[in-house]
C-alpha cells in the first residue's frame, strides 16, 4: 500500500536514475504508465512521458508533479523525543477534576444543580476558599468567565448575590439582542477569544453545549469542529474550560433522570463529545429515604479521565443562607442511596423497640414475633445484627435467662 506522493517520488527517482524504493506492481495509474515509459524509453525521457500521456486530460499536472519532486527525497518525521521539550506540562486548575488547557465535560440531568455547582466553584476561585476536596486555589482572586448561552443572567445574578460573590470578577458573555450564542459563527468565536485574552480568566464555563451550536450535537464533523475550537481556546490561554452538558432522556419520569447514577453512555449527543474531553464529571441526586426529594443530597464523581487516577466522589447538600438563597455544603463522604428495608431490618427495629420496654425471655420474644409475622430464624438474625446492643441476663441456656437491651452509652463505656 503506497500513497500518491510515494508513487510520484518513485517515478521521479526512476527519472533521475536512482534505485527504486517500490515495486512496479505497487503503482496505480497514471504513475504505472509513467514507470513503464521510463523503463522502455530510448530517447529523451521527458518527451517520452509527454508522448505516453498525450490522451491524459491532466497530463500537465502529472508531468509537473514528477518534475517538481526532489529525486532521492525521503520525508523526516519527528519522534516524541524531538518534540518533547516544546510540549507544555499537564497543569491543573483543580487537581484531578479540572485541567488547564483541556476540555472538561460536566454532565447531569436538567434541574440537578449544574449551574449552581459551577457557580460554587467560581466563588471558591474568586475568594480563595479552597476547592470542595480542600485542595488549594492555585491563583486566587482571578476572574471567571461565564458563557450564558441559556440567557438567564438574572438567575446567575441572584445566586451570585446570595453567595456574596465579588461580581466584578465574574464576567458574562451574552448574545446580541434577538440572537443566540452560536459558536458556529465567526463573530461569536471572536468574541470569546477576545474576552478570554483580555480577562485572563482562571475558569471558563460554557452553559451549555446544547445552546451554543446551531448545527446540533449528533453529527461527528460538527461536534469535532466545535469542541476543537473550545479546546484551542483553553490551550492558547492555559485556562480551565468546563462545558456543561445534559444527559439522554431515558424511559421514565424526570425524577428517574435526576437520580440516575450516570455513566458516560448517559450523556447525550455524539460519542465524540466524550472522546474529545480529557475529564468527564457526572452528578446525580441521591435518594436517601422512601420518598424521593429533588432537593436531596448530590453525588459528584469523575466518569472519565485521561490524566491520572480517578478522584474519590464528593457530595453536597443545599444549606439555607440568610436572608435568602442556599449554599452548597460539601463532604468527601457522599450520602448513601436508600435501600428498601429487608425482613431482617424490620425485625431488628421491632426487636429493639420490644426490648426497650424491659428484658424478656427468648421464648416470649419468639412468641410475640410470630404475631408480627417474624420467624424464629428472623429473630435470631436480628439479635446477631444488634450485636452488643443485647446481652443475656443469665447463662445462655438458663431457663431464667432473658435478653436485655443495652443503652448506647453503656455500650460505649464497655467498649472502652
């Protein structure tokens, strides 16, 4: 398999009398004809080529390509070692979560709090509050640029005011009146480049992918071109670039979307979106009780990274602010998802309540358990699960033995 350039070079070498680097059978037309003419020609080879190609519509281009090739030329390709010194190092805005000079995708269902979350990150950068996992802010007090393609600046302003963010360091890119931000157009690309060049923001937030491109997000060519532009902005200005993204709508309710524990396959649009991002972050609402609460705790985790080990997931809850608004209260131990109680779980709760009224013999307990629908085996499994919370008042085989509930304070003292 050889390219057209390789075939042109082979014919040019043949014309100059140099050793052949390819076999005649590897050549395709019209280069195979040129090769045969050079092998059989007894006269001026240039003239022979022109004569052999007299019926070829592109004769001048073909002969010109051969004559312009440098005989004996072999292209030189740089190795990784050759270019290594000119490569910038991998740098982080938020280590493990947001790299500089690369694209970060932040995906979640509508209404899960993506915009609120990135505003919290902005507050931390501007006011040097440290990131949610306690990592330090590398350049505190720097600007943040928010591309509000969804055109609701009043919401952003209200939240920023409640958060007491220095709004002089939070800049918004808005579309012209009557238009939408469209990075398929040169004017909006130029606007972003000029704002980033002037403001030198630590973080650029694009809210959101579905709102910044008139050509959609399913066509590979369109997506590659758009994300390539955003990545180039991040590379040029060494800034963090977070692109907010939505998930595919699965079958079921909006509630199911909010609490869906995401994988990369859940993010909507072409798979090339994920391929071009170096880090992908996902977030969902954690159901912590029998009834789903849309204001419940969130869990955020790295779904993909090409830059090192995966960070441990983080969680947050909405804490009220005075006089209005909410604040994100972060934790490195996200809330656990609610599990429907098992038969043993229910028996544990029943047994604990029963013995809180006073000690009782195992025989009496088993009799009462039957009335509640619990078997003898369930009672003993519940006792085992309660562990040191229950003790025997006598010998285990004594007919006078009773099970007694231990107060939690007494239990802690016995452990000491």
